[in-house]
C-alpha cells in the first residue's frame, strides 16, 4: 500500500493537469491511427465536474450524459467515482487502477465521488485501426471496464502519450500515433489480466511458448491443456484473448508464416516445405495457404520474386 501511495504522489508531482484537442489530419489514414485528444486532471473533492473549457461536443453533465464519435480510454489513477453505460443501467463503482473504454456512439456518463475526487488520465483515438478493433470486438460493451490496469502498465503508456502531447504542435505527429499504439497494447494486456486467473494466465503463456517451439510437430491441443492442468474450453478462450488466435489457428499461423519465408528464401518444393513444417502434403499446405491468403503459394512466390527481380533492374 505504501508503494502505491508513493507512486500516485509521484504521478501528481510529475504530471501537471492539462488537456488538448487536436485537429483531424489528412495524414491519419496513411498511419491508421490518430490521437484526437488527451488529458490528465486531478479533480479535488467537491469540485465541479467535468472541468470547464472542454469543447461543446465533449462537455457533458451527469443528468444528460454524452455520446462521442471517437474511442476514449480513461484510467482513474487515484480516488473513486461512478460510471454508467447504456442507460438505463445501475452505475458501477470505479476505483483507483480501473480503466474504462468509451465506445463511439454509445451513451455514457461518469463522475468522481464528490467526497473523494479522483485523478483521471485519458486519450481519445480515431482512425482505421480503431475501426478494425471495434469491428473485431477487441473493444466490447460487455467488457469495457478493466480493474487491474496498473499491472498491465496502462498508466505508464498513457504518461508517455502525455509527455509528448503537452508539447506537440497542432498537426499530425507519427510519434503520438506510435505512443497511442502502446496504450492499445496495454489495454489488451489489462483485458487478458481481467479475464484470466493467474493459473490460467501461466498456462496460456506456457502453451504459447510450447507451440512456438514445436509448431512443426504433431499438435494435440486438448492434451496440452490437460498437461498444463486447465480445462480445455476455458483454456481455448483464454488463449484466443492472449494471442488473437484459437490454439490450432495459432499453430497454422506460425506454420504459414514460416512457409512464406521458405518460399522466398529457397527453391524448395511445396512437398518439401510441407514435410518440414508438419503438413501432411504439399496439397494440404497449398489449400491452407490459399484459404488464409487468398492465393496459391506457387503463384504468391512467382509474384513476389517477379516484383523483386523487376525492381532490381530499375
């Protein structure tokens, strides 16, 4: 507890209050992600919330709530308060170390406890990367609150954004986009921490290492789960959250990634590559390759090598 208090006190000293809103840039689509706003604010007990001077399209009151067009990630680093999404629902308590995501076009409202206040650290993001994450359910309305965000390093990732955002110019900055990617990664880690018991998390990490080292060998994922002492149905779900793939799809991803390298770096036949990577035949390798990439491996190799040759003649 003493270490946590020291950490929070230090954050107050090195992280002065600020918020900034950035003008949308024509460069954003090329990078896929843009920081549209960011802020860090200490809200003292009894203070008016939200603070004044926010743009009209971001300002709100507890009585009316708000709807945004972009994604916001908010971390409460100290204090406590309330959050409510998708009315009518009962407000839920928010304590220090809790992060929550405000999804585009979803009604919400939140506020610090008037008696205790809170400290909030937040960013707002938009772009194709955000659209893709929303489409693939990486951010979901039923899993929008993560209670162990400190352990996932979300506070440090946000502070890195703040350190640059305070001094950044008005235009698009790739460095801010890069730092925002780290926040998304930390959010993903906090999601995995929230849904996985520690034993399951250790099992998933051990399984990932095992499959990376032995993905060319015959794989029995259910037997691997039993060996690690976890139920397969829960293990499969936890593994997918951690890696983005179901266990067998992860093995296939590793094999096909290596197949692409061998296709470009050697003259080996499909049968030879298939035998090396654990496929039963070149035909099965070709079928799996085409299903994932939409093109046969032979044609993919010819296209890539042909482009490389043509560029070398320029």
